């Protein structure tokens, strides 16, 4: 096992300074290149964890009869923005570099943003260049890297959740609004399920999952690549964001003496906007372009959204045309 790992790691290093192979320019002098030959495939691993942040999949086409030499690498390419696993790839190569009756294989590895190797092929992956059949292979974990260091962001309804899987301990940690839940692996018909005695559970199946907090109704989750809704609201210049359930709604208020108020109501089916709201001692008031009266009252007090144990530092009451929506929120400039 040790020798294949060392060979794979050395080949990855040798290919680091090489550029992916592209097809040569056409003989007629035009600027349109001929299509390069490609090897298509999918790389995966057994662990139910997402790749580390900023991960890169490196794939090389290797002449197996020249292994352990710089000439072994026929083509190489890096693939970023990984979704999965499995990771689909198309490796271009120059057919003129192939030898008659040669023996070829693929080596691959996943590195994090700092260049540390996390997963690598530990056996030869035979491949026949020129065939159309996709190549599928599995990588293994590199010893010495803590599984808990891999964190996956999930968007569960209006909540941003960070999941850290600990494969050796058969468990995971969920970070939700500054709180950490330690969940143990639990039986599941499919996918990976983790739960505790308090009724908290996280059940993942590929890039989708469900989150249950304190035994309440499960919320659908999807893997996320951007910041939380609170970060996004702050980036838009909002100073307060509120939310509520049954029916689901959100509201944001901008900065300045006459800020913009924007709300999405009834699970996103309605969208209202107050172009210039007025500040009051308790919040904001104004009207939409259609003349609909709107008010937002905020209070600095502990608040729960009623669907989970998440605590917020403020309460929010939104009134739109006589209908009242109650919920919680945060002051985003603090």
C-alpha cells in the first residue's frame, strides 16, 4: 500500500509544473484548433464527506511502463469548483505522445487550498486512450489528515449549517448559529444519518439532506458554496434582517435616514418594497408604490423562531396592509 501512495504523490508533484495538454494548431494556419482527444471519467471516495474548501482534483494520464520517471506523465489537468463526490472530469491529451502497444493508466488526487493531499489513487487505474467508455475509480484517504477538519456548508431553510464529519469516530458535529451539536451515526435505509438523544438529526444523501432539531419537523438542506443569508444581507448594505415562519417570511432594512425596506412574504410568493421608509422610535414605517401601509417594529430581546432552538438577539414584527407577521432577527452592523 505504501509504494502506490508514494508513486501517486510523486507523479502528482511532477505534473504540478506541467500545463494541460491541448491539441496542436491546424495545418492551414487558421486560429481554430482541432479538438483534443479526451479521457472522460468520474473519481470518488467512500467517505461521506465533502471535499475540503478550495479543493482541486488533479488527474494525470501515465505511461505505466515509464513509472517513477518524469516522462511517465503524458497529460495532466486540474479541476476546481468540485461538486460531489463523485467528480466528473474530461482529461485532454495529445495522441501523438502515445506509443504503439503502450500500457496506460490514471493517477488522481484531491488537494486542499494549501496544497495538502487528502485523497489519492492507491492502485493502478488502467485506461485505454481512444475509447469512449468513461473511466470510474475510487481514491483513498491519505493518512494523517483529521477528518474533522473538513467542513461542509449547508443551507437548511433559512439557517446556515456547518457539518464536520468524523469518519473514524463514526459521528459528526453540526455548527448552527454559534452552537455545536455532537451527533452519532445512526441506522438509515440509505445515505448517512446522524442523531442524538435530544431529537436532533442530520440525514444526508449526496448534495441534499434533512435537518431535524429537537424532534420538530425536518427541514430540507442543500450544500451551499456562498455565505449565509445574514452575510449576503450585510453585503447588500442592510442593517437589520428579520424572519418568521408559518407562513415563512423575511424582511431587510437598509441604512440611512430613509432606508429601503424589502420583504418576501408567504414563502416567497409575495414581494413588497418601500423605497423610502421613515424611522420611528420602535422601527420603520412607510408605504409601497401601490399605497400599501407597511411597518417594521424591532426590539432587542431574546427571540426564538418557534421551529427550532435557535435564539436570536432581536424580535421583529412586520405589518403589511393590516396583516401582521411575527418573528426574530439580527442587527447586522453589530
